[in-house]
C-alpha cells in the first residue's frame, strides 16, 4: 500500500508558482479508527485487543492531564505534543495577562531519525565524514503512488483548484493581528508546503 497523490496545477495568478504543477495528497473517505489500530497492535504484541482499546481510550485523557500541568508530552516513535496559543497584543506590559490569550491549539513535532546516506573524506583533515539526512520516523518508509483525477470522489473533484503556492518553512510564531502565536507550528510544511498549499483530495 502507498500514499496516493494526484497532479494539480496552481491556478492562482498572484502566486509566484502560478502555472506550476504539484503532487497533491489524495485520501479515501475512511478513517482508521481506534478499533482497527487496536487490531493491528494485537497482531504485533501479546496483548488482548480489549486491553489495547482501553489503553488507547485513556491516552487522550492522559495527554490532556499533562497539558493542564503545563507539560510537553513525548511519545516514543511518534513525537512531541505541546500546547500553543495566540494572544491579543496590548500596549502596556501590565495589561498582558492570561485574559489576552485567545485561540488554543496543539502543536506536534514528529520524531526524527538520522539516516546515513553516504560518506566523504574531509579535504582538510582527511577524516571520513558521514553524510546523513534527518527523516521523520512516522513517514520515512512511506511510498507514493499516482492516481488519476477521475478516480476521485465527487466531494473532492474541485480540491485542486487553488493547489500549489510552493511556500516552504514554518510559521514561527510571528502571528498577525493577535500579537503572535506561542510555540509556532513546529516543523512547518516541508518540501514547499503540504500539497503545495492546496487542499487534500479524497479518492
């Protein structure tokens, strides 16, 4: 199995990537629910499915508990979760209180793995230097497969109309009109933004 994608054209004349084509993620209408995850885990471990479901059901409550204590939560093999928020900008330091905090959000930084891709020799010292890339653990083994737009459901047929502005990098908490976003969006959208800025499609 693989992650499906379709080719979409950037039709926004105000975009610097106008006219360029982007690969855009396409999904079916289904979600993998807790029951299916529990069934998969049961095949990998010596645990009863009912026990796995009970544990997964409590995971959200556990994360919520530690968020309320002001803690970051790290799940091995998954990544780090933390609370972020926006606040209204005020003129006086004394007016910057908890009451100025508006939108709350959950920020996620996926776990990463260093993968050695080769080696080279330093011209200065003669030492062997490993060359590596940093990959996100959860997606480093994902493969991709193109699907044709006519395989998409009617609910997603217009999803690529504004696809692809090629913006990269992260939203580092600069914020607009609200005084900034605490924590920023960890990691940003790699590779010029997920789907080049367009919406995901369903298949």
